[in-house]
């Protein structure tokens, strides 16, 4: 971020529209994308423009970034790639179809296929007792076999994990899997997830193959089991985001364009509420409603288990777009929510710095914290550990290191993450690096003095692409350059 060849030239929605008009390409204005006929489906060249205009619009162009995805052929690329394909077509060269998946993806698919073949449908375990025990372990005793069957959920006995498939929306082949297992620590239950392929390329909207072309209403959840519970209790179309409330990758937006109404019900804590507000902006506020977390509105699976009326909860969802003026009556529930969840309102707590929690209460969005100290006093070392602590708790983090280069910074952070000197145990490097790679952590590739506008643009791009909620700048002086430290700057 940005790419090594220099920052990606940004493109505005006006430029995109002007280009499409100039090229005579018909388009609809969607919620977060423009829809056009695909350049990649067969038999386009010899068709008159009228026939092309009536073809289904399967190519989607992201209004913020200009990158495109054709849902019929799964071809995707940047705005520059799109223009190149249009130019090629004018010269009568058929556009390149989507290329073969690269080696890593291919291997991940093969591994996924092996696991999938070994996993059993939950209702086909040895006996009813084992099935019931397994369901109880995951808290899905009330989820029926019909629902599990409909969504294709299986169980891998050797790993004691539920297996959620990722099918290609185009030809229903298996593209990957998510494995979820339960870990008990005392009374607390945590769910551990693993995906094939790795997290950053795992883009499964779980439940997508079950969506009909005519469906116009959708509920987006943060977890596969929530999607099952919701569908079973209300019959509405429901999908689960691949990384829960952590992020909504823009590559998934085209699949959500057909819906006129989207309700976000991501979880039961304030972080999922904050995430829902962020995602609603990407999806276009006017079609989104949010389910406010609270005691009477827990996450869908919990609501099913408590016997609550899920349809009623969905009906009470709040519209995401607020008018400019509100009365206290409209804020009443939110104020109550803040009083009930004082701890969560204070922000995400640091696990490694209890004293810091007393001072700062936690990491909250929209706040600026400045650390000062003389050279060599350990600012970078401390801040890298401070940011790592939050990042390990799922806070998406962007680093702008203008003083030391990214390789050195990543080495410091990896050592802090592993909590041991890896130079003495190089054989452990890959294992720790693999785990480190799955953190929602990104680095800007600037070094030394920079033009402020370029830096801000890059940050905004990162916020849109990766749902960044924590930005670290190390340090301001280097970013500004030493020459003119006037009051203005």
C-alpha cells in the first residue's frame, strides 16, 4: 500500500462516467458500483449495441476505486485494466478471460477439497448421541438438520471442527473452507477459526449460492452460525461476512448490489455496532438498517437459543441514514446502550498494558494520541507493541513509518509478537510469520519527507479497502521534513 511502482492513480466517479459515455458503454448507477454489460462474456464483438444493452449487466465498477469485477466470469482488475480491455476490444482483440488461479490458491483449493471429502454431514455421525453432543458444543442444538443441509455444513471429526464451504458463485465448485472449533478456558468458550485459502484471500460470502435472482432483501451477519439461525427463524436471505465485524472487502460489494434493503446484524458488542455503521457507508446508507446490540437483541444464534422473536428484532432495525436533526427520543436507546456498556464505550483495552488502560481507558475511533520523547527513548519500540496489542484483538491497523524502514519495523513487531528472539531459533520463523501474516496489519511504503496530500489520500484509500480503524504515524517530524517546521504545519 500503495503499490511499489508508485501510488495507484486515483480516479473519480465523474471520470468513470465520462469515460463510459465516451466509449458508448451503457451503465446503471448502483448503490456502491456502476453496472455495465460484461466485456468478458462470449459473443460480444459481433452484436449490435442494442443487443449488448439488453444483455444482463454482470460487470460492476467500484465507485470509490474504479476496480471492476465481472460476476459471470470472475474476471477482475483495476480501472486501468478495464480501460486496457476496452481499447483491446476496439482493435478486435478478444479480452483476456480471468486467468488461472496462482499456485498458492490452487494448492489451497486442493487441500480444501481433501478436507471437504473427509468431513461428514452432521446428521450422518455415528449415532444420535454424538450428533447431539457436537451440536451442543457449538451451541446449535436448535439448528435443524434441514438448515445444516441447506447451507452444506459438515463436521470434521479428527479436528472437532465444523466445516463451512465456499462455493464459486459461477459454477458451484469448491473454492475454499472455513473450519471452526471450540476452545474452553475455564468457563469461557472461544471459537477458533481457520480458513483455506489464507485469511487475506478468503472472500466467501457464506450462503451466496442460496440467494435467488429475485431476492431484494438481505441480512448481513458476522458469523456463519448466525446466518443459519437467522434463515431458519425468519426465512430471510442471510449471508455471513468472511471476517465478521473486522472488515468488508470492497471485492464483495458487487454481490450485494441486487438488494434494495440490507440489514446489518453483526454481533452483540459495541465494536460490531461501530463496524455496522462503517460498512453501511460503503453499502450506501439509504438502503441499510442496523440492529442495535443490547440485552434483548443479542446476536442471531443467541437470540434463537433464547427463544426471542427474530422477525420482530429485524423489524425494529434502525435506518442507517440519520436526518440532520434528531430528538432525544431517537437517541434514547443509544444513550441507554452507552450507560449499560460503559466498559465497551471506553474502547478496546490493551492486554499487555493494564496501567495504560487506567490512563487512556482504551483505543477509541476518532481520537488522536501523541507520544513525545527524546531520540532513542523507545517511542517506536513502545508504539509498535502498543499497536500490535490492539491488532491482535482485531483492530485493523495501518502503519506509516517515515523514520525506520518497514523491514526493520516488521522485524521488531514480529519479535514482540513471538515474545522471543527468533534469530536464535530460525526454524520457528515460518510458523510465527504465518501467524503474524493473518493479523489485520498494513504498512504504507513511504519513507522520509512526504507531500501531506499524498499521505492523506493513501490513508483514505486504506480505510476504504481494509476498514482501518487505527493509524500510526512514526514520526510527524520525519513526515513533514525538518526544514520548515513553521507553526502552520
